[in-house]
């Protein structure tokens, strides 16, 4: 009698391993969920919205709800780098200029 394939079950299935899908999968897995992350393209492909070599994390917004989200995002990036043992951010200070009332 042929062996039956092992049945696999997941609590969460995320389709798309771009920045949003990867973050959703990481958040679910860090809370103990069994996660399957699916991506149709190769690792580091050029088809996503977050490809390329540089990004800016900016905390200067006139809307008051953005700066706390940016600070949380930075802490989560730091956590992800620590947990993975892989550094992807190179902090580089920058200066934002804009209208006086912003």
C-alpha cells in the first residue's frame, strides 16, 4: 500500500510575499500561528512595489497620526532584523524641509 502524503494545515495562508504579505506572515507566525506564505516570483524579483536598493523611513508628516506609526514601524524593523539575524537597514540621517505651518 502506497504511503499517503502528510496532511498539512495552516492557521493563516498569505498570498504574496511582498512587504505587506511578508509582514502579515511574520506577525501571524510571531503570535504562534502556523503560516504558509506563497509567492509566484523568485526571491528579490523586480516586479513588486518595494524592489530596489533604497527606501526612506520618514517621521515628518503634518498629519498627527503618521509619526507614531513610523516609530512603531522602525521598532518592528529592528525586531525583525534581530530575530532573523540579518540586517537590511543602514540608518542614514536626513533633513526634511517644508512649509513653516507643516
